[in-house]
C-alpha cells in the first residue's frame, strides 16, 4: 500500500491490498476501496461509496458526493463502482436517492473520459465508454457495451440498449434500441451499430437478422409497437429477441424510432 503523506484517509475507510493513494486525495469514512485501486492525486471519494479492484481514478475527480437533485434531503444512498474501470480527470459520479432506489451502480471495465458525469440512481453496465463532457442524467439505464460520444446529454429515465452507440453532440431524450446508432443534435435513430457488432464477433447471420428487424421496425405496417410484437413472434435470432424484449419492457420514455 502506498499512501502519500498529504492524503487524508478518514477513520472508518476500508482500504484493500496494494492500494495507491496519491497527493492531496481525500477518502471519506464510509468508502471502501478494493485491492489495487489507484487514486492518482487530488481525488475526492466520499459518501457510502464502494470502488472495485484495479480501478484507476485520475486527478480532480469527485466520486460519491451528494446527488445534484433538489429532492435529495440527506437520506442514506450508495454508489457502487465495479472493477477495472478507468475514470479520467474531472469525472463526477453521484450516489442514489430515496426516490430512485437509493443506489447508483457502475459495472466493470468501463472507460469514463475527462469531465463526464454519472448522475443519481443511474445504472451503467459493463464495458461502457462515456466520452469527454457527456452527462448521464438521473435514473438512466445504460446497458453493456454502449458508447456515448463527446458532449452528449442523456435525459433522465432514458434507457440505452446493449451495444448502442451515440454520436457526439447528441441530445438523447428517448429510449435507444439495443445496437442502435444515434446521431444528430436531437438524437435521431439512424441505423445499427454495425461496426460494434462486427468488432464483437457477432455472427453474420445475426447481423443480417438485425438489419431485417431494423427495416421492419422502420417501414412495416402498423405502429412501432405492433411491428415489434410481430418481430418477436417471427424471428429466431437471439439478438433480435433481445431487441424486442427491450422494446416491450416497461419504460418511462418513448422510443427513438428509425428515420
């Protein structure tokens, strides 16, 4: 364990094996740092916050400070961050609120670039990348393997499905289907994240099935939800079934529909 003499570790903090805490860091009394966590310098970790093993946090991050929510009145709330995350400079992550379940969760192997924000009660999956200065609002669900480009805003309660990609400078106010490609200032669903599917080694047959499904959702008869229900009955692809299950699940937002 290497703790710089200028760091402040408050009584009660739990520090794992081989943790590195650099100059001028502050670690609060309810914080749990897993093995080999590295706080570079000038990092504040406070509140009821748990950080998983092998996570690196860069200078001037503020992790676990109270939510930016006027309805928060000091109730018990947690922030749980998984393993092997890279959290770059000036990132902020807040715990949950009583009205949202009391917990914010971040999965494993994420990459959070400088200045991005994860708000209260958000659930962020594994291998998520959030690029510089993008903000994920309260109560959002960001599933595995999502990429959010720079300077994006994700509206509260929005769900972004597995493997989707959000282009830079987009404002996303409605749910995004799994493997969707969103771009444009008002976040329009413009296709599938074909590059991401290929990089993850998805079988060509499943990619073809997803392309057919997307066209059916775009141009088929009936409402968007009617088309989704028909696809659920017709397709044999597990990837299409995953997409349809996402669409038919309960949600507080509408969907971005294919243009």
